[in-house]
């Protein structure tokens, strides 16, 4: 494939070979004020050889948008890193590479908007838009070329499919590498990957990623390299004997002593704790998970226990009284996944003697019912700010008049 003849995309290590950086984002919408909720990067050579894969959910700081399209719900991103936390890791992969995407103007615009919000800048260069090359949706183009797309609208699955689709093209294009400026190097690039969906295939194995660590262009310092590998190895909350051995070997190779490794482990744990406490609640399940991570990393549990005590999950219940004002937020669905219209919810509220409010105010709203209590919607944020109880929709649907309900 003579796709990028004459293109020189230097890396920080002085390499002159072309890197193709295939990106895909899932977002809350399509406008400039919308945010990224998942991003994936598949880095390949011009012949299609995969050099690196990277993905993470992103906390958008607002509603997650069309869950029916991307399959992401608020609880999945509540502990995910914010964009500014992953901006450095993303820029390392983008900078100096030729951007590729299926609808490149959209993906580059959404990524560029995120960088602009933090005072940085993405110059997408002159990349490759496979949508323009193929002239059809990604799923249709992949079907035409016999490419398995896996779980459509999952960022990594779409990026992998786009990479394969590009390899199937036989055209010559003039391209210019992308650049990212204004992003400060940051240690501790934590990610949060979505659980595997059927047919998408396994993520890059830990040991394979270890072998490719030299492909992390622009990585800053031995701690960063170590934490990046640790993050992937800890994806299941455990470290196998083989993973421990490889991490120890990496630490020795990087010149890290036991004190610096312990400091890196503590840094990683503190980031996880901060992410779990972002919604001001550390649930029992989160407490157990963090404790497991701390013990796996050879750390004591005092940091986890201290945070869990500070952000303990509420066991408070409130009684539902006639005349209370209730406000709904989020998309309600029946057990079969079909949408439950607001008129149904209003009817249920009326049968419970409640008054429906359209907005959250201190004077008129006594209760907020959320389809997902972990939501970062404006209504839930205001409720927590005003001290208004938030209850789960599932609990609300089971309520009886005058009964008590658990505050989430």
C-alpha cells in the first residue's frame, strides 16, 4: 500500500517512519459543547501492523448522552478519569502521527475541543478520513470488505475496524502529521476500560503490551512507563505471578528501587481513591475493590479505610409524605429496555401523593429521582449541593404511599 509516500512523521526518539494513529471517540452528542465519554487509539505502521492499542472511558462531568447508541451509562464513568487527566497520554500517541478516523473531521473536532478547554491545541494536520474514502457508514464499509467490526460504537472496536479498513484501501494520499501543543507532561496516566462486549475480541495481552512499551512515544520518565504498565496489568484488580515478574523486571530495567516502586504504587492507589470519591460516595463495592488493589500492591489499607470513612455510603432513609415535590432526571426504561415516558412517571408520582417539579430548587423540590444515582446531570449535582435526597428510579417504582425509601 503506497498510502503515505514522502510523509515524514518524526517521533521524540528521532524515528522517521510513519505512524498511523487511528482514533475513535464516543461522545455525549455532536455539538461543540458536547464531551467525550470514551476514546481509543490504535497505532499502526503503514502496512497495518498494530504497534499499540490504548482506550479509556472519560468522565464528561455531565450526562453521558445517547446510551442507546454507545452503551455507556453514568455509573460506568463516575470513577473514570477526566479528559485533562488523560490528555498527556493521548497527546503522546497523537503527536507526530498521521491521524486516521472514520469521519475524521468529527473525531478531530471533538478531541480538539477537549484540548482547547484546557488551554492546549490540537493541529490535526492532514490525515485520512476512511468515511470519505469509502463513502458509507463504518458498519456498511466493513461488511463490504469482510471486516469484523465487533461491538459497534465501542471506541476500541471502531478504531480497530477503521485500521483494518484503511489497510484494505489502495490509494495514494498526501498527509501531514498531527501535533499537540500546550499539554504538560503528567505522571500517572490512569485509564478505565469498558468491560469486554461479545464479539469484540480480547484487549492486547499484558505481556504483549510490555514488549511494545518502547512504542509509547514521548513517555516522560521511568515512573510514567511503570505506571502505564501497572494500569493495564491491574485491569482485573489482580496481578498474576507472570505480571508481577514482568513488572519487577521492568522496575529494575528502569533503575527504580523498592522505595520508588512503593511510591508509584501509592500514587496509583491515591488516584483510584480520588476517582471513586468523585461523586462524594465510596460504596461498599468500591471499598472492597480498593482494598483488594491496596493489598495486591503490597500497601496497607489505611488510605482506603480513611477515605471510606470520609465518603461512607449512606444508609439514610426518608419517608415519602403527601405533597412532597419530586423531580425526575435521566432516561427511564422498562425491564425490556424500551423507554418509559415521563407521563408514566408523573402518574406514579401522583398516585404516591407527590407533586412533580420540572427543575431542582431549594424551596419547591424535596426529592430527586434519578435513573442512575451516580449521574453527573445538572439536576443531581444541584440536589447534592442543596442537600436534597436523591433516590434511585428502581427504588421509586417499588415505593408505596407513606413508605420509606433509601437515599442514594
